C-alpha cells in the first residue's frame, strides 16, 4: 500500500509539472500586453515599461518560465499586479469558499445519489426504477448554470426561502450554510444522476456475485445483504467518479460564484483574466490543479482501503 501511495504521489508531481508548462504557454500566447491592460489606456509608456520590468515581462520567455517554475516549487506564486500582495495570500483567502462550495455539492450528490441508486437496483425493472432512471438522465442533461439561475429565481426570488447572493456573515455558521445551500445544489444536483446510475449498475453486478449468493444461503436479510455487503463493493466506482468529478465541480463553481455573487477561486480567476492579471491566474490554477491531484490520489488510496482485492494486487 505504501508503494502504491508513493507511485500516486510521483504521478501527481508529474501532472502538476505538465500543467505548469501548459499553463505558462497558454497564458503567454494570448495576444495583448498585460501591463498595458492592467494600467489602462491613460498609462504613459514609462509606466507600462516599469510595470513590465516589475512583472519580468522584459525577460526572454525561457527565463520567465524557469523563474516561474522554480519560484512555484518554493511556494512563491508571485505578486498580485495591482495591489502588490503575494498571490498565495490572495488565492488562499478565496480557496475556503470554493472548498466549502465543493463540499456542499458532494454532500448533495452523495446523500441523494447513493440511496436512489440502491433503491433502483433493489427494485430493478419496477416503476420506481424507471422514475429514478428518467430523473437521473434529466438532471445530468441540464447544465449547472441553468440550474443555478432557476434555483435562484424559484427559491430566492419567488419563494424567498433562501438568500440570493453572498457567502453569509463571517463567523455565523447558520448564515453561511443558508447562503451555501443554493449554489451547492446547483453544482451537485447533476452529479446526483451520475452517482445514482453508477451505484445502480454496480449494485446489480454485485448482487449477482457468489459471496452475495452465499450470504443469502445463510439466511441473511435482503436489507443487511444490500447495505452491509453489496454496497461496500458497489460504491467503489462511485469513489473514483467523485475523485474525477471534483475537477468538474471546480469549473462549475465559476458559474455558481458569478450567479450568486459569491467569493471563491472561480470568481477570482474570472476577474483576473478580465484584467490580464497573470500571476493571480497562474497561482489560482496551480493551486486548484494540485488540489485535484491530491483528491484523486486520496480516492485511489481509499479504494485500496475498501477493497481487499486492490490491496492484494498492490503487494
């Protein structure tokens, strides 16, 4: 297990390094001068040149890349163009809001998707199974930003059950949870369908396994067989799906944070791109990439902990 964890760590480092190269290349092939955009049309050529020098844009591309790469390895993501603050401080101020949003979305998807998938598998071919199947496909097909807009109009504007914008009062957990409900629902409801379909398919396959037939032969109840034995194996593909899906949730968070006027990494990157604030864009994307890699590694390790077959294959 330790060897497997180290392999996943090494693969994660390679992925982050490749992401750094691609990110640097994509940022610097965009036409336009970031110093001119940041200072505005009234800036003098001397002001633009001074800012270019401070940002290191007057250096050759390969020097800029190596400075960026080795500074990132030391945890230095550069300086924010307009305020002069360290980028890592700016990013980590917004990161908790996005992590809370993703945690809320995962909670919606898991708490609804897994039970629905189990019920559909147990009642295979029945009316309930067909209804769950139709609803699952429906929520998968609807984009997250459409769900965000309509949930805002229904629950915040028409019914006035939940607040429309913001992240809640600092230090007030109840207020923060109320402000988190709608944006996390907008991101997580689509994944309810994915998880329900995945759990149903895995559960049907697991219920036909030999150890489940043996449990039935010993007289165990269907409820105990389903939730104590079959679900533990059937949920493994879902863990992998969630590990990959978190990256998609991060991208969906951009729309939710803009629609609900909520702080977070997505909104930070959107605003930084609009003013060509390169250090903030690269810093935020690198942090989210590293987070995504860590989550996928933890998902793989969790699968190894849940499934004895995986642990045996790793020895």
